[in-house]
C-alpha cells in the first residue's frame, strides 16, 4: 500500500509540473503573440487581395489552401529552422530576416509600380483575363504562400525572442502554439472579410426587418471600397514591415545610424504632441520603414526583372511569370 501511495504521489508531482509547464507555455505564447501583433495585422491586410477577382465559390477554398501553406510554413519549416539556428548558428538569423525584408520591399514596390503604371508591361492585363482560371489560382496561391513565409518568419522570430530562456521542448511548444493561434486568427479574419459581401447579400434578400436589409445593402456597397483599402494597406504594410526589418537588422549587425536617425525623428515629432506621443512615434517609424522599403524595392524591380527572373527561368526551364 505504501508503494502505491508513493507512486500516486509521484504521479501527482509530475502532473503538477506538467500543469505548470502548460501554463508557462500558454503565458509565453500570449506574450509572444502580442509582441508580433503588428506583423499579424499586416498579414491580415495582405491576404484578402489574393482571393479577389475569383468566383464566390472559389474564395474560401483559396483561403483554405493559403492557410494550409501557412501552417506548413510555420510548423514544418520555420519552427525547426528557428530552433536549429538559435542553437547552432544564431548569427545567421538576422541576415536571413533581412533578406526576407528585401523580398517584402520588392513585392510592395512592384505593386506600387503597377498601380501607378498599369501599362508598364503591355499584354499583362489581357493575359490575366484570358489565362486559365485554375492556373491563375495556382499562381495566386503560391504567391500568397511565399509572402506568408516571409511574414511568418518575422512572426516566429519575434515570438522566439520574447520567450524566456527555457528547455528546448518548451520553446518548441510555445512557438507551435503561437503559430497555430496566429494562423487561425489571421485566416479566420480573412475568410470573414472576403465573404462579407455574401453575408450582406443574404441579409438584403432574406432580412425580415428593414434595418437588416438596409445593413445588408450597405455591406454589399461597401465591400469593393473595403477591399481596395485593404489592398492599399497590404501594400503599405509590405513596405513598412520590409523597411523596418532592414532598419532593425542593420542596428543589430552594427550599423545603428539609420535606427538612431529614425528614433531621433520620432522623438522630435512626439514632443510636439505628448498626449499622442506613442501614436506619433509609431507613425514616424512606420513612415521611415515604408520610405526605405519603397526606395529599395524600386531598385530591386529591374534587378529581378532583368537578372534574377531570367536566371531562374534558365535554371528551372520555366517561363518567368509576370505579377
């Protein structure tokens, strides 16, 4: 009997330690997720643009495919890669993040370029309209997953930096919880956004009250404008996040002047209205990141178009696709 009681006591002690570990993981995941909130918002703003232009019945399947790609990015690639790099080659993390930041700057600048000069590449618009829908969907999904990879890398790195030093399995569990939670949050919100016009149409047609039908019609009328705003916000977010990654990474790698200039400008602006100091500081930092991102991305456009894309096409034997 004493042996059984001792065994039960050991089991209770193990359960208590496990419960404490689970609580620590949940707490660390919540703090890490909150710290990555800015990138999460960017991800939510960027993604709906990849589902626009398709038939209503394809919108949710496209979002589902992108979300599965996001799960794979975070859990099967970035999580083990982050832990391995942190353990064996921590000095490589920041340069890799900065490379991803350059990619975001290029993507954002390219969208600005096509918005300002829609006929910059003759035939692209006609090709968009005549291309096979299945092929176009595949291209959009792959493009969204590539962009998600960069944003997810930033999210997972921020989360990892916010986790207190602990056992490897605790860090892995925390990162997994952050990855799953953020992916569900982002793509759940995206699914609601892209289907909001269908919800409005249902309310307008089936609503029993005049107010309900009016709200439904308002949603339907507002959605094109909302999607356009999200597209603009998504483009700005790519530039802001990409530029901010480069400024922050340069400081970590020893070139702190850009970060100090941005910090000084933000402080000078914030002192003009102390009550809104935090908001003004964020605005200056975001604007600085976006300006740097647009400048660098604009430089990257001809480099990608004339050097990288032809080289990639030669190596893979595939025709370079236009965005």
